[in-house]
């Protein structure tokens, strides 16, 4: 009898546990994902990382024998370090006018130009009298000195003496030609007063002077210009001053001109026997208005930082104060460049 009671008690206990188990099975268990979290848990709504669309840039330089082209090569290496820039192609061109036309036409995105040509572009004068061009400034550079070189046997001692002479005025549309025209006009001359007007680049002008086929040539560039140095070593030449009334007329008519003196006895600047007063025009880096603020900001910053190192190999890039890059430009600053200069306090 006692055994029967024990068995009955055990069956009762088993029945209770069985019912409890059934009751728990009626409650839906939470579904799990591979990570073990419930399916009803909030999903991660973070946006996927944005892919940066790198830009390809075409850099308008000048002739391969001038200063613009090696600067383009130096900046190509610098700008291509940016995560925003895919590549930079440096293009040899007829320089300032052509560079601005190419930016207008969407062929170039960056270029070096002279301030006088940039002034014409933004004001719709000179080569751009048919319409203004919306170029934007990125940085001011070194001064381009208007250097008038003559053969000693030519008998030329002033700008006025160019009358009746054979003169190289630079390639058609170049900044050299623009400055040559303005200097001649300031002295009361025009092309018709010359015996010959030759639209030659630096190298060709030098060769023609060596051959006796040219009396004088304009070189508008940084000082020294290697072509003039080469000519010095081959024949007797002189640098003719652009000063007095001619310089005064230029500066009055065109605000981008400034006085400049090449000092005597400087081995780095032709080692001249006397000081020679000339006029100069600031070079500048311009960019397309269609470039993004981020790209131009980064280009400006990297260029400014680069100028503060000992890695600068092109002499002309050592000849100006980097803290003045954003000041006194004839074209409006691109917003990206302006942002950088404002952050550095360089526009005050």
C-alpha cells in the first residue's frame, strides 16, 4: 500500500511539470538574427560612406622654355598628392591669353597668367573685348618683369629708339605681347612704327638676335630669364630701362603695373654694370569657377605649405612672400581659396 502511494505521488509531480512545460511553449520565443539580436530590434540606419569623386585637372602653363612650364611641373607633383585630385596634366600653351580662353572653354581648370591679361579678361577689354571671362584667383605669385633686351650694335638706348627697328614682341596672344604693346603705346609707338614685328617665343628671339635678324626683344618673366643669360654669354647686349614718363604712363593707365629695379652687380640677376629700372606685373594662379570649394581649398593650402619648405626647386617660386598670395589680385578669389586665407588671417 505504501509503495502504491509513492508511485501515485511521483506521477502527480510529473504531471505538474508537464503542464508547466506546455504552458511555456505557448509563448512565442523571440526570433534572432545571425548576431543574436531580436529581429524586432532597431536596424542600423547609418548612411553608407560617401565615395569621393576625384577630379582630373589640366594645368595651362606656357612655352616649354619659359618659367611657367617648370612651375606647372612642380605643382603637378604637389597637387596629385591630394585625395581629391586624380591627375594633373601640364599643357604647353601660348601662355596667358590662351590659358584664359581655355578656362573659359572648359579645356583647362588651372593656369598661370599675368595680371594684365587677367585684368583684361575680368573687365572685358583688350583680347577679351568681346566678353568678360569669369576667371577666379587662387594665388598671387612672383612679379614678371618687363625686360627689353637689345643688341649693343643696334644703337637702341630707350623705348623710343625702337622706332624703325626689328623687334620680337612674343607669341601671338601671350602676356609678353600684351606688355610689349602697352610699353610701346606708353612711349607713343605702335606696331606700324617698327621695321619688323616678330611674334617669336623666347628661344626663337634669342636665336634671331644671335643671327643678326632682330635688334630687340621683349622678355616678360621672372628675373633672371635663362634665355637672356644665354644671350649674354654669346654676344654683347643691353637691358633698356622702362622708367620715367613711360613707366608713369603705364602705372597711371594700368593699376597692375609696379616699379621694379634690377640691381647692379648681382650675379643672380645678370651682374649688370648699373641698376636698371623697369616695370613689373604680378603673375597669378587662376582656376575655373566650376571647381569645388573643397578642391581649391586643398590646392591653396598645399601650395602655401609647400612654399614654406626647402623643397621648392623653381627659383621664381622663392621670389615672393607667401603671406601676400591672396592680396591685391585683379580677379576675385575663388571661395575655396578665400576660405583658406581667411582661416590663416592673411586677408587682413
